[in-house]
């Protein structure tokens, strides 16, 4: 079959039109199947468990994928340099992860359309092009860092990058191009199982569980609040809450054929994934905190390879081996999920077939884009003298630019009644999501400023931006209350369906919406100027 375009598929009145007819049919997950005509109630615990097993996947994969090479390195640095004192940050991230990802679950299950396509249709070509271009640049650089992680992990075992990186690239392409969503998900589940190697890693350092419990629930920073510690906290947030997650999970929910009937099961999958990812992050912090305590390694983080060799010297070879395997596993999961998020977005925007349920011959562009991105990212790591450190800095800076804008689009889409109808956010959820968005905007702003001006006083910057955030949230709340429209008549969730995206009208520009987009324009303009200054400094050797 041709790969040129996908026409919306006409369905029954109770179903929305989808962009790819491969997104319709039985749910064939790694751990079970739910037939398309399965409309019976799930009254028994056995029936509910079997349904959850069939649904589980998108939420678990997106969360575990976020504990990628950058995440492992960041958590190891937190433990090595600050002991267990930053564990409390991870607990604060659990509601952030759940709130953000629950919204994309709803968007995917209700609309049956990917995140990139909704941005294009609801915000116009400029913002659609901006979102896909920045997503591609950021994802490509991030995938490159995943191959750096693969190189460092296998370097511990004496494997040359000329061998490890090409083999990993071929393996990633092979497991994604099977033409079966179930086979791909099963392969990802194998790596998710490998993620649990962090559990035995914890015990090598003989942790003091009383201190672990105290530092998990009582905020504090070993050595006090400094510019370095604030930046590390921001890095922990940035590596745990990433823009690609929004695009990946929404498209993966659509590709797995999860509808609103199964939305609560996918929410459970997302909650499960958030606790798994935070548990894994905590395990790495605890392992490095107590293994390096009272040694010359404490406070001297260099990179993930030095962490592995340090563990070998302080607590034994087995700990070094396990950490290297955790890093390798995390890098592979991250590379696979992030690349797929990019290919999904391309298919959304260009209207081409984009489903893991299709064989390669029916979705050449989808699988081809995946293979090309993986191959190019791997090739960069193999270039002698490639600026791998600069790439890592660029990832942090671009993530700072993209995360707030991606979150703004998400929040506005989840309040768009033409898109979600009766599934739009409730008022309490908007309040929580807005506070989270404001905090992310503040943290990403700090990250960008310090990337360009590394000697700025981060503590004073944090205090100043916190004050501005409180004022801005208060003003936004006042405008929201004043401009609040009467609630429309209640609609039945079970029968509501979004129109095909091509038939949606332009959304009305309310006062809050216009103000939000204006703020984002200003923010992005400032971000581009700051990043241009940084690029000029690097080019001039300053």
C-alpha cells in the first residue's frame, strides 16, 4: 500500500475520526488483548486485572524512559555530591508527573489524535511548525546523549564505542520495525524489567534507612543553599519532566487503540509508571550517597563512567557492573522512546501513516524517519573529537525553552471544549496545573540564564523569580475569575466525540488565552536572545 497520505476514517457516530486506520481495532498489548467489540462490564477483580494488564504500557514506558542516560547521571551526581539530602525533590515530582501525563492520556483517548497534530490545528501553522522543529532538535540532541550513555556504559566493560554504538543503533531499529505494536511493547518491557537492577544496587552501600526516610520527607540540602545545589535541583526536575513525554504518551495511547472506555486503566498505568520512575531515581541517589560517603569520591562527580569505576573501588566490582548495566539499559529505553516520539510527531504533522501496527512497506516514512534519526545520532557520537560536552549543555538549554511552551499548549488544549467537550479540565486541576506550569517556567528560566551567564547568583535569581511567579499567578487568577464564562450544558462523556480535526473551527481567543500566548511569545523571544548570546560566546571562545 502507498505511504503518501492518510485520510480520516469515517466511523460510527459514537467514534471520532482517526488519522490512521491502523489506530482502530483490538488492543494487543504485551500482557494481554482486549477485543474491539468487548463492551461488557468489568465487575470482577479478575476481569479488571486482566484489562489492566492489557492496557499497561504507554504510561510505564514513558516514565521509565525518562530515567534515561541523563537521568541516571543526574541522580548519581545528586547522591555523590549531596548524599541523600535531595531525595525530597523526587517526592515533589510525583504529582507533577501524574498531572501532566494524565492530561495527555485524556487528549489521546478522547481525540484519537497525536499531540503535534492538535497543536497544528488549534494554534496554527506557526506554532505547529515551532513545536515540531524544536521537538526534533531537542529530541535529536537528547538521543545523541543516549548513545553517549551507551558508550560510557560499555566502556566500563572495555568495549570500544566503534563496536557498542553501531550495535545498539541496529538493535533499536530492529526491535521497532517489526510491524507489530505487541512485539515492540514486549521488547520495551524486557528493558523495563532491567530497570529493576537499581534495587540490588541500593544495598551495596549499606544505607542508613532512618536518614533515607528523614531526607525523603524533610526538605534540606547538604552544605546549604548554593548556586550549584539549586542548579542540580533544576537539573533533577528537567530530567524527570521532559517535553518529549507529552508527545510520546499521547501518540502511544492512540497507537495502542486505547479509547475513553479504558481511560481509567491508562491513568492507573501512568500513576504506576510515575512511582516506578521515582523509585528508580531514589535508588540511584541512595546507592551513590552511601557508597561514596566518607571517601575521596564524595563531592567529585565527573560522569557516569567514573561513578561505575568509583563504585567498584569503594564497594566492589559487582556494584560497578550493576550500575553500568543500569546506565546501558536506561540509555536504550530513552533512545527508543524519544526517537519514536519524534517519528509519531512527523506522521501527525505531515498526515502520513504512523503506527507500529503497520509493516514497514505500509509506513516507510514513519519507520524510515526513526532509522535515520537513530543512525545520525549514533554517527555523531562516533565522530572523533565531536563536541559531546557541548551537546549535553545544548540539551539542557533547549529543554528549558521547550518545556514551558509545551506545558502551555497542553493546558490550553485540555480547556478547549471543541477538543475535549465534557472531558475538559476541572477547575481544581487547572489551578494545580497552572501552579506547576509557573514553577516549571521559573526553573527553566533559571536554567537558561545560568547556561548563558554561569556566574550569576542563582540564589538571588531564584528569590526574584519566585516573587514574580507569585504576582503573575495572582494576576492570572484575577483575570480568569473575571473572564470566566458560564458553564455550558452538561454533556454525556460516554457519547461525546470530537469532530475530525480538519472540521474544527478556530478556537476563540479569550482574555486569558491571549495573555498566555503573549507571555509565551515574550518568553521565547528572550530565550532565543539568551541562547544566541551563549552561541556567540562559544563561537568566540569566551
